[in-house]
C-alpha cells in the first residue's frame, strides 16, 4: 500500500450504512482515515456492529484476510489500439481452436479482460477496472495530479466470467454461496475503486463504483 501522510501506515475505511446520508442523498458516504499503527494501543476482538442499518450489504461479516501477490495488467480499454487488436486476434484464434476440438476435457477458454488483466475481489493498488463505464480521468481535485488506485473493494471474489480466479479452497463451489464471504455488496453487486493523490497523500480521496 502507498505510504500515507506524515508517516501514517494504517488506513481505515469507513462508510455509512445509509445511502440517504451520502452527499447526493442516494449514494455511498465514504470516509478514509490514515493512522499510525504503533499508536494503536488496544485492538477490539469483537468490532461493534451497528444496531440499525439501511442496507445489510454495508455490514461486513468478520473474517480473516489471506493476501497474495498476483500480476495484473491495465484495463483493456486503456491499452494501445494495436495491442488491443493483437489480443482480439489471439482470443478469436482460441475460440476457433475450441470449436474445432473434439476434446471435451479441454481447459476452459481464457480471455484478457476476465482472466488475465484485473482480478476480482479486494485489491490494493495497481489498475482499476472500468467495465461498467468508459475509462474516466481521476485527477486530484486539489492539485490536479493524476491519481493512483489505492484500494478496490469488490462485491464478489469471482463470478461466472472470471472462474479462473476461483480460490483453490473452493473448487466447483456455487458462486452464489461462496463468492461473497464478507457479505459486503457495493452498489448493485459492483466494485468500489478508491483513488489517492500520489503527490500529496493527505489530499481528499476520490472513488468510483463499477
């Protein structure tokens, strides 16, 4: 994770469980706070849960993270045109080969967007997906510097189009039962991308929901 302001190394992400309390009256109210881990003297073993919520998808189930490092690549819509054409030709060749193959046990087809570029789930840094909207510039509203992706909170760990990212611990598990262990749902089952200013980490964050 990128360094925070003033030697801060701990980022806390808060959101209100009521969309009506957001700035627009119908969207997420997000609050990010940088802290110093060595100043945390007491960690709650049982985090308090709100007694009243407007949307259950904003209340995560307690769980343990098992982070891993994976190689990711930019969203297809941001690649140079000639490279996109080469990727399209490669995917078409795979499709044609699969149609001509009589091997029923052949591995499932892969494609750049779902299997090779940006994985689903919760991620720190690298590239944002723009699969719902066209790519949009994310510049700092304070200094106009191009912002970097800080954190992604996805509603699902995998889906029908990204089965290659399914955890090895959950082989052949039904997506609707296993792909959302935290029970967090962003928007209409989308993902929250949070951006930070690389020049001044204390500048306000921006975010988009895809």
